[in-house]
C-alpha cells in the first residue's frame, strides 16, 4: 500500500507539475501540487468504487484511482503540445520510478552482502522495490489504454480529425463504465494490452534477482 500510494500520488503530481511548466497554474492555485495524500483522495474513485467492485466480484476485481489533478488546457502556451506533455507526464514518472527501483534493488543487495545481520530489514526493502517495479509498470500500461478519460486518450485525440476527436472526447462519459465491463467480461483483452509491460517487468526482475537477499521470499506471494 505505501508503494501504491506513493506511485499514484507521483503520477498525479507529475500532471500538475507538467501543466505548471506549460503555463497552467490551476493545480498550484488549488493546492493540488502537493505530496499530501489526503489532497489526492477522491471519496468515490479512491474508496467507494474499489470497495464496491472488490466486494461485488468476490475479490477478483478492483478498479479505482486518485482524484484527478485539475488542469486548464486553455492556459497552455501551445494547446496540442501542452496537452500531450501533461497527459504523458504521469506515465513517464511511473516508468521512471520503476527504472530507479532497479539500481536501488542492486544497492540494497550489495549492502546485504556487506552486512548479513541486516538481511531481515533489507529483504523487506527489496520486496517493496519489486512491488514498485510491478505496480508502476501496471499503472503505466493501464493509463495508456486509449479510452477516455485515461491518459492515452489525450494523445489519440490529437491524431484524429477534429470532428472525430470531438466525438471521441464525448465518448469519455462512458469511459468508466467501459473499463468496468472490460474487467468483468473482457479480462483477456486487458491481459493482452498489459502483456508488454509484464514482459518488461519480467526482464527487470531477471536482472535484479542475482542481488536478492536470502530472506526476500518471505515478503513475496
């Protein structure tokens, strides 16, 4: 949970920071450019919806998210460029966190070899870094699904003719429902979409596994 909370907040913070750099101060003025987790909690998306789906599916499915950071694309110095940058900022940070977790894992492993008496604590830290790799790659891939209002849709709309883009954005009112239906009835499709991220995750875990401390397995499923 700490890794997931940090990763989601970093994702949202990145949107707000990128918007600020593109000329939009909305997130900053509304106090959302912060690492305070309370500011990023949405009663429905963060608490009610995940709980309903988890209970309703018998523990097989859960979908939720943080409160979206408010931005005003009209304030961007260049609307198209700014919208793409701000939209991809969150997934870029998730990728960055996953990649940074790799050398940190190496470093913790080297400390474990130099100080065998600390492997109990170091195993817990390495487990959190493994979850950091997995969760951030999952967040990256999921947010790139081209269904409004997910981040990937903001890029796709700029590749469409204006009339198509307008219809595509209106399609976003059903986005959450479509995602839930995909999770319920189209899990195979979602698995196919996530496959590249999972393959990259496996590759990273292969790289770090020689540096695992002896007690790591007790913290992993």
